[in-house]
C-alpha cells in the first residue's frame, strides 16, 4: 500500500506537422536555449548537446515544416554572429509551452484545489454566469458571461466540471493568471 504514493500521472506532448513529429520536450529546450542565448553553439553547450546534433535537429524540423524556424546571421571578423527564433520558431515554442502547461494542470487534477488556496489580487477576478459547457473527452470548454458585456472561454478538465458541478446559469468567478483562466464556484 505504501507504494501508491510513488505513482504519478505522466505525459508527453509533441507538436506534429502533417502527421510528422516536429517538436517534443528536447526540441522545445533547444528552441528555448537558442531564444535565450541567441546562439546555436551556446544553446548546444548549455544543453550538453553537440553543435552537430542541434544543427541536424533544426535541419530536420526545417525539412518537415518546409521553412526555417531559426534565423542565423554571420558576424564577420569581429564576431557577433548568432541565431534567433523567427516567427515560426517562436510560435512552435509558445504552442508547445501552452499545451504542456494545460495538460500538466489537467493531469495533476489540482485546478479546483489551487483556486481554493490562491490569494490573488481582486483585479484578477471576474464574476459572471456560465453560458455554455462543452465536454470533449478529458477537456471541457466553459463560456462565462462576465458582469461587463464580455464573455470568457476557459479550457479546463472535464473532471473539474464534474467536481465543481458546473452547469449553465451557475454564478462563478474567473481567476485570470498569466497562462490560463481558472474557474471557482
């Protein structure tokens, strides 16, 4: 019985393009380090990867998506060359982070518990009524009409909808965080 505490849900997220895997956790780490260091060689070094491995990874991604995800530039005699994520590279990295964060919240099952213990500034709370609930597998879309003439859509787990007994017409509070919208009753 004491082994039960050792079991935890786990998941892997990856981004695909036309059925081909483009980026997973390692690829996201590469893009994030390039974005941070503005250098392919520095990114490889900080990740304990060879420059060749990182370059080949980027080349493979470019082939799959049909365009580059990193812009490189030469520095000349004085040095100063480097690399930066282009618009597509930034999109892929942000999308991977967004999806990973949402899945992590759903897998952890802590959405409803987190709302009860958070002490958040009042400017982040929006009161309103649920106008629609659409469950789709493990996720649910909840539309909330807030007091002002606006509507918020939150992506939460279907389990949270059941735990909070959310239904159309309920009075709820939307808690706006930097990466997500949570719902409390």
